C-alpha cells in the first residue's frame, strides 16, 4: 500500500532567532542539519525508504531533504522541487521578531496571523528588503504578497493531487520535505481536520511523519516514525 513521509525542515536560522520567515530563504543551523541527518538515519533504521522525493524551492527544505536522503543512503532517488510546497508567505511580517511583534500588536493578534485558517497577515509592500520579485527562482511565478493557511492550501493541494498522488498510486514511497504550514495544509487534507481544529496542529522540525494510505489514498494511519 502507498506510503507518504512528511518531514518539516530542521531548525533554520530564523527559527532560532524567532523571526517570521515565510518565503524568505534562510539556511539551516548546525542543529537543523543534525535534525535532518537524524531524520534520515531514522528512515534507514526503520526500513522506511523513500523512492521518490518532493521539496520546495527553499534552501532549508532542500538541504533537509538532501541530508536526510544521504543519511538514509537514498540521495540517488528522483527529486522534484516546486514553489507550491514553499512555506506560507508571511507578507509584511517577514523578517520581524515574533516576540516583539506580539509585544506590539498583542498575543491574540499574532496568534490570528500565525494560526487562523483564513485571515492572512498584512501584505508585503513591493520594493522592500524582502521583496522576491527579482529572485530568479520565482521567474514567471505570481509571488503572493501574503498568504493565510487557506491560501496555502489552495496551491499545495492541487500540487498534491496532480503531481504527488500519481506517484503514490504508482506504488512509490514518497517523501515530502517542506515547511510547517505547507505540511499543515497536507495534514489537514489527509487527516480530514476541520478549519477550526487545524489552528491547534503544530509540526515539529526534522521529525518524519508517516502516512499509511489505502489504494484510494485515504489515510489508514498517521504516526511519528520516532514512536514506532
Ligand atoms: O515561516 C515561519 O516563520 C516558520 O517557518 C513557521 O512559522 P509559524 O510557526 O509562525 O507558522
């Protein structure tokens, strides 16, 4: 039966600094690299070996994938990178300190921006330090100016259905190395979590989550590989 492995990137420099990151491209910390290697070693130890990989266009997810695959002895498998697996775009909050933003706007407002289903953060104004319009990796892509989880789902799910699901149906063991909110989008769909309940779901860095799927790609089980 098809199997899907989800892994959020290891700790990034801005996870460490507690800054809103979104589409901004930050690297892994040494701890994040270690988390990624440990994730791959766990895949190998448990015999859960991916045959096809997907990741975003962001360095922290790509490096997590590569370090994990190397540790699992699977660096050779086919791999596809796509912006639709990018982190949710954090709009005008990009680069700000999460604690300072909470002190300025209040915890409740920041929780709405971080975890509400359909209320996006303020937009990122063009031309500022975090404008990605000139980044060649996004050439030809309509870069969002902000995204709610609902907006993120609107680009992650069609990609899952159109590109990832056919690989699962073909019997591949698929690994997706991505981000807290692009993976929340997938988990919401696969586990049938309501708009209200998804606000409480957190995805830890570097911890492989395994979905066992039936032939129709309905989830029969979801578990942290570290707990098996
Ligand atoms: O983009 C970010 O800042 C993080 O990857 C996820 O942030 P969040 O926990 O605020 O959703």
